C-alpha cells in the first residue's frame, strides 16, 4: 500500500526528536551557570585555571628545597640592582664596563646595527631605560598629575634626542614611519593606531580653548610646541595626527549605570597616560615631537572625529560614540600630534552607520531618552529639551548625524556614577568567540536588507546590558589582563586564535 | 578545537560513505542536500553554543540550540529517514 505524503513515520520522527532533546538537555546541563553570589563563593575554582598537567604541592614545599633555618632578612642594597655590583667587582671594572657599553651603544647606532639602530634605542629609551644602568635614564613624566606639580607633558622632551647618539634625526618614508610608530605604540599599550594629516580641514578640529586647563590653543611660528600659564602653542608647520584606540572592558560596560562600568571607562585614561609619555619619549629620541594631552582627559583636538576620519570607526546613532569593526563601541580614542611624517589611513565603511539608521537599541535603552529616534540623520542641530530657549553651544554644525541631546544626556552621564548604557547595549558590543558576530558584520556590510532583523535578533538573544541581579558575577570571571583581548588586531605570533 | 571537530566530521563522513558503499546504498540529491544543510546547521550551532558560553551569553547559547540546532537535527533525521524509508520500500 503506497504511503501518501510522508516517508517518515510519526513514531520514528518522535523517537528521533526525543533523542535530540536528550542531547540538547545534556549539553545545557553541562553549561556552567551561577545563580547568585553564594554560588560563586562556593565554586571550588578560587584559583585561576591551569593546564591539567600542572600539579599543586603542599604549602611551603616548592620544587626548590628550602632550609628556613639558614634564611635571614636580606639587606637589599647588597643585591646587584641595589648597588651591590660595584663593591663586589670594584669601581675600576664597573667604570670600564660602563664606558665600553656606552661606546658600543654609540657605535651600534652609527653603524645601524640590526637590533640596536636609532629606533631600537628609541624604544629602549621610552620603555626600558629606567630598569637599566644607563646614563640616559629619563625622568618619568607621569609621576604626578596634580596641578602645578606635574611635569609639562603637553610637549614633553625629557629624553635625549638623536644627537646623544651622534646621529641625525630618523629618516623614513611616511609608510615606514607609520609602521614603526604602530609597532612601538602597540607595544607601549595602544590597542591600535591610525594616522591622518593635519590639513586645512582638520585644523578646524583643534579646539580654541582647552576644557580643563582653560588655556588658549594657538598656532605660532615656532619649531616646537610649548605651553605657558595662558596658552598651549602649536607649531605652525606640517603636522600629522596619531589617532589612538585604547579598548575597555566590554563585560564591565554591560553593567549598566554602575561604578563597575565607570571603572572600565577610567581604565583607558590611566593607560593613555603611559602610552602618551612613552610615545613622546620614543619620538624625541628619533628627533621629532609628540604633542599630547596637557592633562589626563582631553587633548587639543577632537579625538572622536579623528577616529572616524582616520578610519578607526564609523559614526553611530549616538553621535558621541563611534563603532569600530574590531573593538565595537567600548573603546576610547585619543589623539596625538607629531611632526614625524606619516601615511594617512582612510575612513571606512563597514555598514555600521547605515545599520544605525535602522537600529534604535541605544536610543530605546538610554535612561534619559537623549538619543535620537529619527530614521534619517540631519544637518540641523535641535535645541536641548532641557533648555529650549538656549542656542546650541556644545557642538559644532557641519555634520549630518543623529543629534543627541547632550545636556539631557549629561543629567546622567555627568552625574555619579556616570552612564554609558548606549555603549554597553550597542548591537556591536559583542565578543568574538561566536562565529555569528563575524557573519552578522559581513552581512550588514554587504546589504542593509537584514538590518532590522539583526537588531531584533540581537535583542532577542539577550546581548547588551545584563540583569541587575547578575552584576556581582563579574568578580568570578577569569578575564584577560585589562579586561580585554589585546590580540584582536594582531597578525603574527599566533596570539589571535 | 576546530581541528579536532574537522577530524571528527571527516571520519564520520568517511564512515558514512564506507557504510553506504558496503551496503550498496546511495542518497538521492535531495536527501544529500537536506543532510548537508542539517550538518552545517549542527556544526554552526555547536560553534555558537560554546562560543556564546565563552562570551558569558547563556541566553544566546540556549537560543542557538533552539533556533538553529533543533532544525539542524530535524533535517538530519529527515534525511536519514527519507533514505531509510526509500531503501525499505525498495
């Protein structure tokens, strides 16, 4: 008897479905789930995860044998790095070694010895010299940031220039210089760097006055930047923009309005302090200058605009935020100016801004409803709903964007403990372990057809701000150093796996 | 991890081909297509399930099982039953 429309019997089908259910249930049950803080504390893995082949021994019993009866407290001035070398070997040998190594250093630079060229010593000067017994130790510029006591970091030059090595300033093509600076700055802590030329248009992005120091920012016919009690002076000569990205913890930005989120936001500034100081030192050794931030938070040029113009990111629905293909929204941008010729990087189109035309996730989640819900961006800047009788003074016209009501935003962002919900909830604030994220990005870069679906799917799958009840779970996570992956844009060494 | 999964899938596919040859079986084009689609969906689910758990996104992980994994398994079961029924009928 012929079977009509089915060749799969109901019984067989239900049996297969049952097996699938068992399989799915087993996998779900094996997933680690914590329900509250007690669960976490009870979790036996109080230590960090080690490979299975690492065995723990008893307390006080390392693999090196110890006889505590022979051990007494050590005078640390007797150790080699504490000054103990000279008294042991004698001042004569010490002086001889120093003279020899200094001569070798100069000879290496002169001969362009691989591994000891001027740029290699520049990296050493910026990062390594303070742990060395070198004559060229420099003063740490980041010891203090208290007003009046901080060294002048805006145009800091407290390292020897190329003349110390008997060399002339570094000469390379803009492309070579860009590669060199990127390698150095990534090593020093920048997540990634891009470059731009400070042309006629970009000069309009230089502020007239600094928001914290309250000093005027002016161009002068000088060779080097300097500052006085009333102004930050920039040299009126060809300059290049170094746009710097420093990532922040995506997990912490998913905490909503929380001091944990603000901890992540602050992390980029203390990292930037080190990156800026070391970049300035690096450039100084090469014979160039790095014109940085006069204080920790703000420079002399709009860093967000630089990030977009230099091709780090695209503008977002919240026009105070931009979206990077690699880092998403949870990243801070900084800008440094230099007279080292660099190869400008181009703006990008990954379909993000177009996606923001459809997606309103940040606008919906915004606690103050300061982010525009419009379908199309506009040249016109609306007045703030908080002060409809006041002219717009907080931003510049000339960009067709979705205009955020910044005074309204600041009623949350500017108050304890800050905000950043828009960045945390953004569809692009995702990690990289699931293949779906790359597929989504590739799709929306190619066509806008599925933008609405992607936005809704992101919401349905639960990405974004986490539930309040889960926020203390962060303390149990084993996240990377600094709370983010530093290997996202690395190509060599096998780190980006 | 993906090296191991690739090896496993390779061995399974080879085993399937060997079994089919031994029993003198063959799949129709649509049985094969449904099976391949089911297998791709299942692998995609496995990747995204464990990826989402690694990302601390348990809701996304479970939804991948439901939205892509379950249809994938159904397609695989369908492919198998279509072939089995066809052979049995013959």
